[in-house]
C-alpha cells in the first residue's frame, strides 16, 4: 500500500487525547473539496478567526474555496483568475488557481495537512512524543510548521539558505513561539539533495523521536492535489461552461511532483488534455538531464520526485528564471503597473490581481502555460490551467535586490520586459515527450531514489510497468476520510 493506513492503536489513542485536550477536529478530503459540507459550529468559529491565525479551526481553511478576507471569511467559489489575452499574447484562455487565500498564503499547507492527518488518525505519527520534520524548498516547510503549531506539536522546518527573507522571517517568528527549529541548508531552490542529506543526518541522530514528512516521496501529497486541486479546476471548467474538447492543457512546475497530480485527475476525466511539467532553464533536469542553480523560488530541481507520474506527462517547458524575475518586477513596481494599464490596456483590477496573486513560481507556471498554448497552436475556445502557488508578498525583498543589481525599474524597462518576457515567449526549450523521452526521465529516479534514498528496484519498475500502480492512489481518499471521521467521533465523545 503506497499510503500507510495500518493502525497503531496505542499511539492513535494518545493522538485522540491530544486533540481532545486542544479541541481539535480534523477536516476530511470531502470537506476540502466541498466546504459547504463543513459543520455549522466550525463555520461559526471561522467567522471569528484570522486567515493566518494559529487556531486549529483553520485546518478547515485548507481549501481552494476560502472567502478572500483576512479575518472571518467563510467559503465561496474556487479562487482563480483568467489571465487577459493582452498579457499572455496567445489566443487560448489561461486560468490560474490562486493560492493566496490559504492559511500561510500558499497552497502547500494542503500538501502538509494531507501528509499529517493520515499519520495522526492511524497513529503513525505520535503528536505528543515525536517532532515533525518538514523538508522543503520553501512553502512546504512553512505549511508543515503552521499545521504542527495548530496541533501543538514541535517541528523542524528545512529549507535552502538562499530562499527569500520573507519566508525566514515568518518561520522564525512562528518557530520561536512554538519551540520549533529552522535548518537552512546550503544552496538555492535546486539544492534538494542537501535537504535529503540533512534528513538522513537528523534520522541518524534522533531516530524514532522524529517523523520526516518528505513531500517528494509521500503519496499523500499526490493524493491531495489529485483530489482537491483537480476538483477545483473541474469546478472552474463547469462554471465557465467549457466544452470537454476545449479542456486542452495543464501546466505546473515539477516541484515535489504533487501539484502535477491534478493533471492526472484532469486527464482521466478529459483524455485529450496534455500535461506540461515546468522547470528552470538554468537547471534543465527533465529537458536535458541537466543541473545548475536558479531563482524560481520553491520549485526544486536536479532530481525527479518519487511521486511524479512521469508516464502521464506530455511535455516539458523550461523557463528562463530571468524572465520570471523581470515579470515579477513588472507586476509589482509602480512603473510596471502603470505601463500595464496605460500601454497594454489592462484594467485596474487586472493589474491589481497580477500584483496581488502572482508570486515568482506562479509566473513560471504561467510562462509554461503560454509556451504550451503556442506549442499546440491552441485557439480562442481552448483552455489551459495552471497554479499561482503563492502570492507576491512572499518575495517583496527581491524588488530592492533587483533595483540594486539591475537599476531602477522605469517605463522603458517595463516596455522591454513586456515585449521580451511575455510577447516574445517562444516554444524554444519546450519538448513534447514520446514514450522513450518519458522513460528517460523516469529512469532518472533510479539515481536519487534507489541509490540514495532506499527505494527498491522492483518498485521503480512498478511505477512504469504496473498499470494499477498510480490508479490505486485516488480511492484512498475515501478510506482516509473514514478514518478521520472515526477519529473525530472519539475526540468529541
């Protein structure tokens, strides 16, 4: 079984006691997909709670449906924007899910919850006696530390030292108040091995006193995006009355491999859909078996995640990190915002949406969607879907850095960025994958996961050849929901 649901009764009983003491009730996958099913008493508490508040009731805000309010919000439709064609330069419609209105301001809090909740309700994590370890290239460890704080258990957040100042400042404040730890590993977003090495070091030192929730290998992460993110996109399709034949593409950076799982859900329901995996051109692991460092924060690289269903991936889009940095400045500097309104013809709201909702990785995903639309020559009725994983607030210190490096961002700079990074985005460094291209990428898993991380030769072959391997994961959401409901019932008894 790819997700361990074997019950440790002794530890489960301790977890029930911990949750009873703290008044903690856990949401189900069903409630994250459709928060209209959340109980009335929970909604009453949410009306008094800040979006980022350290109250366990915020676990019920692990959904794409949060009302866009900093305090007291309940639920509505899916949070998304449709990008103006004046901005993208393509005929196709591009829709972006918006992660800003999750607690912590990033959708990764969902992946961490999906890893933590099954371990709690089965007793495979001891909330009283174990420390939760969250290895990450950015937002995942923030979400893990946040959820750990809500549950009153200590945590260790691991992320590369070159990540943005905003991430470290927020983490330090949280961890200082909850006796947690932060470990900054060498390098940038693409230095994932150094994160894994630190996990091995912690495991050797602390053994059973810690539980490592490794997003790159835990299928709970895959399951959350398949179930929750996939359902959110299908709601957008339904609300916009998009015909099945026009559901053409889903683009997401490789990252941990989790977000790509939403594409697997969409392809199951819309078989003509293509899935594009994005990465940084400066670290073209999937494109060229390459390596390097880059500045598209939080997407990771230099390996293929264990939970990436490579056989279902149709193309790779490598994005120049300089384009992402320049566009981030375009969306956030005054001269850039004025240019978009006066010269490009965007409305004030459209400019404000870009300023508010687009972090650097979301920009990278958008550029992958643009490449995809150009590559497949999609027309006015065709649609591509992607993810704004977090928001601009996570990267504001980069503006001052770039002003020092590149100089003041002026109207002339805005014109250059708009033309070069958006209008002139090409299909260069985009590769459509044939069978043996996919197999080549899948085989890269061997060097990370079998040689270094203890996976087996038999299982890596199952991922490729066993037709039931990936399809066995989605039905587990219903099994986990049943375990959560039984756990909650005992907590409240």
